[in-house]
């Protein structure tokens, strides 16, 4: 096996941000007021989960609304696992952060001169701001990307894949990355902020783009950081099911504006499952759809938009309308075939309320982080808000801290693994995705989880063995994250929110605690009372 050594000094970058979704872009902009920022992204700056977010961003900006109501909705949907203090921070600071987005020029849709607000599942009020109808993430991403590109204190490096965190004296001192030309470069940094998004790609069917491979979670875990609540993955109830069209998200706001769910027999079923019917929490709707598909021996249900006029559909959901039309489905005339798909990870790298992970010098923000705001089930449209609120908090914490000088003094050595063929990587990735969809989907069972964990036994080589192909690194990250998810799901012997164990179907009050994994150690943190 070849050996690679990196000798100091390495390129210094006071603040290093990994990832270019809302958390990465916004935190970069904020931190540029404190010092120089280097932003590394494995794809292009515009490619992230954020860019695919449709529904919007939740904030209690309406005079009829309040952060307290937003707090209560979030806590209720999180089924006892939200950390009350984290949610308080989210809903109270969120309104100011959304106003900043408006100042950054995000063109939110307006109604009589003020932001138009829509509704999503389990919100007791209309409080979701949206842009270009159903392309909120794309518009936020565009506005922030423009500011980042124009900011002289931010250096962006695209197609740069981080393969390892550089640790010395138990502190994160930067990262090692493969650049676009295939060369390796080490970046030393006084603070490294992981904003690498989610991991929907561990599943065969997901609303997430192909870049959502849980990279930050794998990097942090392998460097010794704690990760929490990895069993809680949210399935979005309504992803397009119209093969060969991709599993495109059909926003929950479609149901918020009156869309109804019907089974293949044309029966409306959600009122039989929950008093909020189509606007019940996502875990409830996804399980109900699964039951209806089983009952009617079908692989889909339908979203019926007949309460909206064709003009309303085209104006309010231009992106969904156009995309479906491209695949030959005119949603002003026909019902939309849908089925659930993996959508959002509620757990992630454990952080405190300033984004600090359990490793000094390492921060995490956005979907990759778990500061405790989502609990067992995320309230719709709280995720973009989370990226802003905690990105701001990380900035303020770093503004007040004394910058440390990156401290890489010793030769860092890695074993270089021979490249695996692209065909093998693709088929291994597919195998993992099918396994996770079968055993770690909406319904889980201990027997299947045990077998899956055995199948995905850890790679033989240690963390200091690397391969330089981004596709191979992604596969390894997916495997690491999948193992953490299964392990957490096995540990939690109850059903709660998005985690449903067929062998433990009840919610057990003694399980009102966070599952924390670091290395081979498992810990449980009780959730403080409100
Ligand atoms: C949606 O538009 O349904 C997705 C919004 C979210 O996941 O928060």
C-alpha cells in the first residue's frame, strides 16, 4: 500500500467552511465580518439540498402569529425529543434571520406588499415564506451565492472534496481535501465549520440530490465527534411516483393549499388516520400512505388538486407544474401519483447552541448538525431556518473567541488505497441504498436491523486509509452514516416520531432521551423538561 505524508506548513485559512447550502453560504457571509473565509464545496457552489427546497422557510412574522405558537408546534411534532432551549432559540431568533434574508435580496413572494405566507403540515398558522411559488430554496441559494461570489473576504473552491479532518492535540486544525485536478491539499484553520447537509442518498428513493451523502457526519464521527439521534430520518409523504421521472418533491404546501390524498380507488383516507388529515405530521402521513398502498395493493397514492383552478396551480406551483409537464403529466388535468421518499435527517453531529461539536475547533450547522431542534420529527420548513439561526450563533461565538493558530507540527501520514472501479462503486452504492430502503425505511424491525448491520460490517482498513476518488469517498461516507443510523435504530427499542419499530410499536416514556454515539461508546442524554 502506498503511503502519503503531509508535512507542515499547510495553507492557512482562518475560517474554513465545508458545504454550500444555506448554512454554508450564510455562515460564510456572516463570518466574513470577522475574518477571511475559505469555503470548500465538492460540487458547484449552487448544488446543494437547499437549492431543491420547495415549500419555504417558517418564521412567526405575521401579527396573528408568535414565536410561542411556533415553539409549541415544533415541540409537539418533535414528540418529546426536541430540546426546549434549542427550539426557543430557533423560533425567537429566526424572525430576525429571515429579515436578513430579505435584506440579502431573496425575492420572497408578496401579497399586498408583505411576504405571502402559506401553510404546511402541523403548523397552527400560515407562517411559511416562499419564493417563485415553489422554488424557495433555489431563490435563497441564488441570492446568497451572488453575495458570496462578490465578497472579497471569501475564497470559494469548488469541486474540492474533503477526505479527512486534520486533528492534532485533540483539536480540529483543518482538513485534507482532494482538489478538482486530483491533487491533495491540506487547509489549516482556527475553526472548521461543517455545513455538508444531509444523507438522503443512503436510500434508494430520496428527494435529495446525489451530493447528499452525509460527508460531514462521517468525517466528524471518524475524527471522534459525537453524533446523535441518527435513527430519525424523515420520509416526505409526497414524492412524485411517475417512472421514469425522478422522485421529484411535491411540496407539502400543495396540501397546505388544499391538495387531498386519495388511494388508487379514489377514496380520501387521511381523515381516518389523524384529525389534521392531509396536514398531519409527516411521519403520520407517510405511514398512512404506506398502509393505504398495502391495503389497495398499489405502489402509489394520488394527490388530487381539483379544488384549485388550473391558473392557481400554474401560478402557485410553477416549478412542480413545469417539471411534471416535462415528463408528460399535466397536473392541471390529472391527479399526481406520489409515494413517500427519504427526505431529511433529524439527527446529526451533536452540537451545543453555538454550533460547537464535541471536538474543539470543529463546528457544525444545518442538516448535518443536531443542536436538538427537530426531535423525533421535524416541523416542515424549520430546516432552512435552522441553518440561518445557528450559522449566526457560530459567527457570534467565533467573534468573541480568541483565534487559535492552527497547530499542525507533525507529519500526517495516510495509507493510500488503490482505486476501485467506477462500476463497483456504483453497484456497491446501489446495494447499500436498496438495503437501507428495505430495512431502515418507514417501518423497521430488530431482526432486519441486526442483519443489515452485519452486512455493512466496518471496512477493514482504518480511518487513516484513504482513496482519492470522490465517488469512492462518498461511498465510504454513506456506509459510515448508514451503520450509525442502523445502530441507533437498534438501540431505540420503542416507536416515536419518524422511528417506527414493528417489534416495539409503542412510545415508551423512559426513552425520552437522545441517543449519542461516539466511537464505540453509546450514551443517553435525558431531554430537559420545558
Ligand atoms: C416541502 O416543500 O414539502 C418540503 C419542505 C420541508 O421539507 O421543510
